[in-house]
C-alpha cells in the first residue's frame, strides 16, 4: 500500500520540483540582437522549465550565422523560479567573397563582400563581381525571421555570363550564355529540423554563338524570357563544434520553368543533396555529399545540369558538359594538421565521382563509360575559428578513368566545398 501511495505522489513531486522561468539573461552578445534571440527560441519567460526544449534552443541558436558557441546555465532563484543564462560567443560575420580557379590555363575569379548578420538579426546582405572571360555581378538579401520566428523573405538580383559548351550531333560549339534574373522567395521554419523556401524567379536568358560546330536546326542566337516557380525543402540536424560538423542534411530543390521558346517551352527540374558528416577522434571530420537530379529530357543542347569544377567535380574543368540528369558523389576526409589559438590548418583528401544523362538520352547513360568522371585529389584548408565561414580552401583534382585521364585542375574558394 505504501508503494502505491509513493507511485501516485511521484508525478506531483516532479511537478513540484519544476520551476518557472522568471528571466532569460543573455550575456556577451555584442552584435547579436538580444530581443531577436529571445523572440525566435521556444523557451519563454513564464513557461515551466523544460531542459529538452532549452537544449534544442541552444542548438538552434548555434546554427545562426552570428553565433559560434553558446554555454547555457540554469540559476535557481528560489523554490519557485529560476533564471536561464545564455553565454554567447559570437562569429565575425563580414566576410569577403573570393573564388578562384584554373583548368588547362583557363582561369576565373569571383570577388565580393557578404554580411551574414546584418543588424544582429541573422540577416544577410552581399554582392559580388565575377570574371570568367565575361563580366557578371549579383546582389542578395535574406531576412529569415522578418515577419515572425518562422516566416521570412529572401531576394536575389543577378546578371551572370559565361562561356558554355553546346553539343550538337556529337560535335561541340561554344556560346556566350547570359542570365539576368530577379528572385523573391518566402522562407518558413516548420520546426526545429525542417524548413521551406518557395517563390518565383523572373529571368531572361541569352545564348550567343562564339565558335565551333553549327547546325541549321540550332540557332546561333537565342533570347528567352522565362518564369521559374521554386520550392525548396531542407531537413537539418547538424551539430557544430567550431569548424567540425556532425549530423545529416537533406536538401530538395524543385523548379518548374515556363517560356515560349520551342527549345525550352516548359520543363521540370529537381535534385536532392544528401549530406552526412561525422567527427573522427578529435581532429578528423568525414564528409560526404550525394546528389541525384533529373529534368525534363528534351533533346536540347541547352540542358540544365552542368559538369563543372565549382559545382560538383573538382579538377574536371569549367562547364565542360551538360545533361538532363546527374548522379554525383563527393566524399572527403578533413584532418587538422596544426591548431593554435584561433588558427587551424586542415588537410583534405577527397574523391569526386559522377555521371550524367545526355540530353534526350536514357538512364543507361549513367553507366556509359564516356559519361563517368572520377577525380581523386588533395587540398588544404586555412581556417579562422571565430570568423563565420572563414575557410580558405585549395583543392587539386586529377582524373583517372576513361576520358578523365590526364585532366586536372586547381580550385580555390572560401568555405568548405560542401
């Protein structure tokens, strides 16, 4: 009987031991907006203390661009109330943009500046200039929590030009490709791990013949107005330990494009990136990305997926091929060689592999040896631990199978490759 009474009283005892949150105290927040941080977390003043909810909030805040690390502490005030103390370590978030690359002595660069924590509210504002034989620029703005702790907005204005290969009846020509676009997206944070983006892009594409093969059925100049509807879904359960990552993300991208041009009147495109990270011992980080994508399979020389140094396979070259389907696996092992104070030197061993479906081709194209790419390589990372995304990378990839042999290239950039 005594045992039964104890079991009946146990839930009441637990409730009695719970305390109500009287105050949330944020310390050492210099640039971060404290009111903004309190607004977007689930733990609120007046709630009963929930340690699981608090733990989730700490992880959520650590994912913000402006925060490097948070130490949380629960301070008992009396038998009824407690105070939560969040000790913030901030990132430096005004970062230059620098991407450089060369393959077969053809180079490119992108320079710019990005602020990742504008007004201390995780807003992003930035711009860049790019030269890759032609001039390009872009401006972007993002405010993920503009309207509430779940709803925000993102916009982008870009003018991008590049030399693009176009393959016509097993021959190759080169076009100057220009894309002028304006994009508006809504962002919705469904819950702790899941988020959505949705919106439209208004853009104009221009293809202008430069050199190479020609065909009467393929125009040497195209000027196409298009409208793109976009939906993105992200699952994210990453854990951050400074520059080391653990966990899994899945990013799904769906797009529907309409135009009045016979080569690309309407088409669908979708792809998914599966990313997995694991910390190995104290100094190692295993990372892998698997991308699978398909689009409408029209036999058009202007296919949406590109084989490129900066997108998927390091060392392969700049925009060397196009397709209507893609399978790419990037895997690498990052290891700390030297660490002192805020500076880290990290090595990188990687293998990039992929295959593509040719425009109008079949799924058998994915295992056609002519479409297979395999590029192992090595790299270095120069990392500043307290500056957001301050990772300068150098990678050298070398092709080892089929038509990849003897192709190689160096890719520079800021931030990890994935």
